[in-house]
């Protein structure tokens, strides 16, 4: 080794230590902001909202300033040569690579655009609330127009090769392209639309009326805790569950992960499956390696990969026959009046009932991705200037007719239902479908290595599956882009094949197709 190489190695190490130190401060600020957010959503007295908004904005501003500081840029620049001498998947190379990717994104946006975006969000949120109260899209239309213009600017500032949506998609799903999503949705459309039609003709084959009756709040909460604990979410020392209007999961470190649920006293599914869903997100956070705790790698790979873990436990496990073989007797003990006379098989069928509906968050496993597809296609059409915003509600309703066979009676049950377009416009929904598709792809790989998983579920044992996800997915934190991770773990990039086969197999059986 020549003298210069040796000294650049040593310098690299010192620069790396400094980078890690600075990133740890940013991580600590972000995680502290997370705690304020959690409190805001759970226990904060209502009147604390304004001050809390200031606290959150200040923390996020300080974190942004620290992360985009010129010193970080200089360190990343100086570390380039050193990084190239390291294995791609090493902690050091990955930290530098991910920090550089995020740094470039964060510094490409001009500060005045960030400010205008933030103001547009506030206006869009207010307009959206008012539009929902009046059930009138026209009230939201001007603010949405402003948001779309700003998101075009954001896409231009971030930069892209093929399509402006690529830049926006990349913020949620690093490396994922609009063309990838179009191919994916094309395959899903072909497989799912005919299946939804076939099931609609046999709609009466599944009765879920007994899920809609009074279920006592306290007992539901107990059941949710028990089930989340059973699948391996650590509630003893590293996690907790609380109530909030919108369920969410947040972690301030791998050792303090919290999720919230909403209990519906008149409908069993709402609380229970949200609990399994959020517990799935929670296992990802609790499964991150301890040595990443203050690192920029202390995250999931993407929203979609995060969603793959929540969907895995909510649907593939939580809506399986094997799971209910284990859990149904316990549930019946909790709700003897409601479920004492309902057979396990009838219960299994009921929690899997397929019904085209207007509201995404209430959609079943089969129709869910069609809801996402509608949003993705509309966003793309708007970006391509094929669809004007005045025509958005009509286009929304037409797509619902084509894909789901139903027409939303109003905008509240149509294009005004999601909060997402008040944050931005473009790419914000893709993660849900990526998650559904990736969940099956990962599960089948786990099943290949542990063919007895279902027998284990029936006995209430979930540790083999959880350990497999720990070792193959969680252990990498944010090291890899979603496509890289899937390729490494399953030998293929994101692939609709296993997902479609799983859906057809499961629902042909339930509906006797
Ligand atoms: Zn989720």
C-alpha cells in the first residue's frame, strides 16, 4: 500500500466518525420530534395544539438545517474514495451511500420552495376539511391546483430521467420508477378485475353480519394486546399500544416502539386487524439492529417494505385458517355471546369477505390494490396533462365503475376521502400496493425455508416467521433500496406473480369459484 492510500484511509475513518456523529444528532432530533407527534395524537390536551405545532416545526427545521449543513456535504465528498474501497453492503459504505442519497435530495430543494410547499399544505388541509364538510370537491379544487403546481416544481428540482413522478416516487420508494409501477398495476388489473366480478356474482356466499354487533371496548383492547404480543411484538419492555383517531406506529428507537389503534364498538375487524397491522410495522422497528440505533440506517427500506410487514401479519397470517385455529377459541372466550355459536370456518370466511366498496381504508384484500391503482392512474394522467383537475371527480368515478363495478354517490366517498393530497400529489399511495405484493413474495420465500409455518401458526407459534423476517429484512435497516432488498432476499425484484396466485387460490376456495 502506498503512503497516500494509507493516509487517505486514515483520513477517511476520521471523516466517517465525524459524519456518524453529525448524523446521530439529526437522528436524535427526528426521534424527539416523533415523540412529540405521538403525544399530540394520543394524550395531549386539545388546547396544546398550537404550541405543539411550533415545537414540531422548530425541531424539524433544526434537524433539516443540521442535515443539510455544508460540513456534511464536504464530508460526503471527501469519503467518496474511501467508500469505494469498502464492500457495498458494509455498514460504513451503506451509511455513506444512504446519507449521500438523502443529502442530495434534501439540498436540491430550494428553501423558498420548501416554504411554499409547507404553506400549500396548510391551505390544502384547510380547504380539504371544508370541502369534506360541504361534500363539495370544488371547494378543494383551487388548493389542489396549487399543490399540483408545487409538486411539478419539486419533481423538477429533485430531477428525473423519464417521468416527473419518478422523482416523487423516489422520495417514498428509493429507486422505484413510474414504469415499474405501471407494469405492476397492469398485471394486477388483469388478474384482479375479473376476480372481483366473479366474486361479486357470489356475494351472498359469505355472511359477516355477526362481525357487526356490539363488541365491548375493554375486551377488544385485551384481545388486541394479546394477539399483538402473540405474534412477537414486544409489549413487555420495548413497546406499548394506545388509542388514537387514526392508527399509526412510531418508534423513537428499536427499544421504544409504540402503536395506536381505534376501537369500533360495533364492528370487530376495525380494532383487531388494525392491531395486527400496526404490530407488523412494530416488529420491523423492534427488529432493527441495535448497532444502528443512532444511525441513518435505523429505518425501514421504504414505505412499501414497511407495509409488507404490516400486511404480512394482518392478512397472510391474521386472515389465515391456521391463525384462527390457534386464536378462535380464545376469542370466543372473550366474546361468548357474540361468537359462541359461530363456527370457526364461518368466522374465517367472514373476516375474508370481499365487497367492492368506496373507502380505501375499509377495503378487503382483493379490492384494495384497485383503490390504489385508481389513485396512481389519476395522478399520472394529471402529470401528463391528459386530465384537468376540473374533471378529476368524474374520472375517479368512471374508474370505480370500470374496476370495481360501483359508482361513488358523492365526492366524500370518492376523490375527497384521503388526506394524502393535502401533503403532496404524486407517488404517495404506491407503497400500499408495493407492500401487498412484497408481503407475499417474502412470505413464500420464508415458507420455502420453513415449510411447517402454518402448522406452527395453528399452535400459536410465530417465532420462525418473525425470526426469518428479522434476519432477512429487518437486519438491513435502510441499507438497501426496496428492489435491491427483494432481489437479495427472494432472488427477484418486485413481482406480482406470487401475490396474484395467492389471492386467486385463497378466494377461489372461499367463494367456490
Ligand atoms: Zn401500514
